[in-house]
């Protein structure tokens, strides 16, 4: 027999103080791990949904995600608001356009601040006073090519642009530390103020500090910049794990 308890039910005002949403490619292996380790903490919860995507990582396949983004955002805790939502694909943000991605997510989550890897990278460059960048991507040449005019459109000079010619983001996630570090050092340029390592699949956050010691300049990566901006938007300083110059730099709008 079930006894129904006759008592007043009191509720928390908020289930959690701050909500961060991640919209990841269906094939992504990396961003959830890095946000769980660097952003999630008492009072901040991470909620994730996946956007349909099929390799290879070509501009055509990246563009094919756009019709699915609003629906994926809607399924992030339907009916609940978010503080920040991160769309975690650098190349798609460049190919589709930040504005189109932000618009698609805002249809489902109008109250959230929406960021993409390029949006976060630009904010990081501003904070680090960067004008000239060396650029490393794991992509095919055709996928990497639009990255250069994207950043030049915002007044940055791309003084060197290298890619690894990879077509599957699952393989990008498997690149080891030594390979990433070697590629980064080879992609550096003497005239660059900073090295930007593009791609949310790469496990580049954890080696950014090591690369900085070798090239003697800041290293910005896709997920690293997004972690830093996300925490800044929440009014928090950068994480103490995976030490790098960006994480030690105050967010511009953080009082």
C-alpha cells in the first residue's frame, strides 16, 4: 500500500545558479570533456545536445548543419533559460557565419548569450592586444581556406596559415600531445603576436601552455577561448588548470 504524504512541498528558487549549454557536433569527442573539467563547478551546470553531422569535414557538410541547429537548441532543457550557449564548431561558424548560427539558436533560447569559437577567439585577441596571428587548423585545405578572410575581415593580419589536411573530426580528436605541439611550433611565425589553433575537436587546451613556452607568445585555441569567454560572461575569472596566458588575462567586461 502506498501512503500519500500530506505535507507542503517547498521548492528551490533555482535548480542551479547558472546554466551553460553546449551544442556539439554529433561526432564531437572533446568539448564536453574540456567544459566539464574547466567550467563546471558548484553553482554552474553544463547541459549538452548534439547537432546532426556527417564526415568528411567539408564546407558542404558543415553548411548542412544549419537547418538542425534551432531544433538542437530547443532540446537543451526544453522550456528552460540558459545564461550562455556555446555552438562548438569553429569551421562551421566560419562557413555558415556567426550571425546565422546565433540567429538559429536565439529562436529557441532568446534569453541566452550565444558564443561560437570564432566569436570567443576575437574576444581573446582583443584582450591579448593581438593584431597579427599565425593560424593552424587540422582541416582539409578547402575547409581551412575561409578561415583567413574571416579573421582579416575583423582587422587581423594572418601572417602564416597552416593545415594538417584531415577530413574526419574523430581523427582530429585522437591527435596526441607531441603531434599537436610539433605542428604548432612549425606553424608559428616571427611576425605573429599569437598562434591560433582552430578546431573544437583538437585536445589543444591542455598543451597551449607548453606551446607558449616554446614559441614565447600567447596561444589561443577554440575551446580554450570559449571556456575563458563563458566564465567571463558569468562574472568569473579564467580557470587555474591548464595554465596559459589567456586564462591569466581578465575578461574585458569582468569588473
